[in-house]
């Protein structure tokens, strides 16, 4: 199952502009969070930024999961009909 999910993500990265942009933005937020986490001390604005980035990152991940789920649901009928035995 994990392999199928990874393959589907790779397909969407190549073919779905929204998914690709969400992924890019998610990675950018992740990079900034790593920068903040590497600091020994965060100022109050940086603490607020980190919280905001985490919320935005989670929202992006939710949207990406919705796209993955929608794509799986669209593919499911074609998979089940191709695997159904013929009535000959």
C-alpha cells in the first residue's frame, strides 16, 4: 500500500499543478521550520512564526491528502472493473 501511495504522489507531482505547488510550498515551510529549530533561542516573533508555519504546513498537508484521496477514489472504479471476471 505504501508503494502505491508513493507512486501516486510521484504521479501527481508530475501531472497535477496544484499538488505540485502545494508540495513545493510545504517543503519551503519545512525548511524554514528547520532553520528556526536550529536556533538556541527564538524571539517572540520567531515563536509566533514557528506556530504559524506549523499550522500552514498542516493545512497544506491536509489539502494534499484530499487530492490523493480524490484521485484514489476516481481510480478505484476503473481498477475494480478491470479486475472483475467477465461473464462469458
